[in-house]
């Protein structure tokens, strides 16, 4: 019966509380072959003395003292002989697929294929366990649908979701790390202190060092817990940004951080001697298209004067 790698990997996964890497599995196989070549363990009573060969003139060791002539010890009780057998290293028939024909070397591809088969079997069986691959190796986890029961058992509160501000800060750190707080605030346009403190408290972000800038500001980066949080094995698996390339973001940050007041040349003002060539100050004639002629307004009919009121005295328009 051939060696069953999947069964062995399942046992190793359930026996370890830490992620199981491919290197750990290969080390376990190498250790198995090292221990299989060790000599058998001797019995606790010690090694059996070898019988010396007969020499000329010397009786055999077995005939030197006959058993019939040996005096019996008084009040001696015969103790049953216990045969101390060494632990057999040879596998039994039932364990043939576990300890027989174990390969001396298993490649990383074989381990990944076996782990993928185990993960598919667990998903197909709708089991309570799932096999996931994280940044540090493989591990068995309970299905998310049982998370509420586990929190009840551990008497833990439900997880608190990250705010939109914290998610934006986390995204900037993930794509721009190592990044300083000034760069984060320049990109977002608001203060990032609250978001950084929350991410550090949740162990998603940590301080990687100090930047080689004036004031030596702190730099921030993501942790391995962040990779588990987003479900990727490395930062390379993060989706690429389709808005701006890293070079464009670098240029924009450089211009945003190192702002300078506008100069006379930027404003089109005449420059002093030695400041450079004065921009063209000749008047510019702008030609406008001719407007269509405006139609003449029709003459309004003459307005007749209103008749005088009855109370007002009438005056004679003819001169006296």
C-alpha cells in the first residue's frame, strides 16, 4: 500500500496550533528517516551477555554449575520473568499507508496539491473545518458560520468593524508602505491620528522605523495579521490600482508636500535683472467675430395728452 500523504498532513494540521509551513512538513519527513535508521532500543534489563567459546581444558560455561546442585535461597519467591521487548520500528499491517514506503523527499508542489485536495474535500463535505493558506503556512480553522458559537463559548464580544476613515488609512499604508503620517494626511486631506491608533490597536499596522527626512518621522507598515484580515498570502496578491500608477502618486505627493509660493514668472510679471528672461509683455489683440446687425426698433405712435381733471382750471393754450 502506497504512502498516504493526505492522511499524514491532516494529522499534522490538527496537532499543531500554529500554521504549518511546507518547510515544517519537509523537516518532519527528514526527521522520520533519521529516527528510522537508529538501532533498536535495548531492554531495560540490559544486554544479554554473550556465551564465551570453549577453550581447551575449560568446561563450557553452561556446565560449570549444574542447576540441580545450586542451593535455593530461603523464603525465595519465584518472580515471573518479564520479557522486555523493544519498541518495534517496523510498521504494522494496519499502519502500512502511514509508515511504509515513506519518500525521503516531498516537493513543495506535492504538498500544495495534497493541501488543495484536502481543502476541496472539506468544502465538498460542508464540514465545520476549513483549510486556509496564510502568509506563514497552512492551518485548520472553523467555518465562519460557527463564529457566533465560538464567541459565546469564549465569552467574547462581537468584532467591531473598521470605520471608513480607518479603511482608507489602511489602504494607503498597504499600497504605500513604508509611509509616514504626513504622507497619509496629504493623500486623505484630513488628520490620520485616530485611524492610525485604531489600526495599531487592532495589530493590523505597526511602526517599521523612521524615514530619512527632516525630523525623522515614523514610518508605518502592515503586519501578517493584515494579510489574514484581507485573505492574501503576500502583498503581491493585493489588487492593482487602476486609478493612478505608483509613479504618478509619487510625483503628486512630491508636488503636494514641497509647495512653493508663485513667482513673478508664474504670474507673468516683469522680472528684475538677473532673474531671467522677462516674459513677453507686448499687447495682444484678440479679434472678435462681428455681431449681427440689430434690427431698428419700430417707432411708437404719438401719445396724446391726457384730458385735464374737472377740478383743475383750464388754461388757454393760445397766447394772450
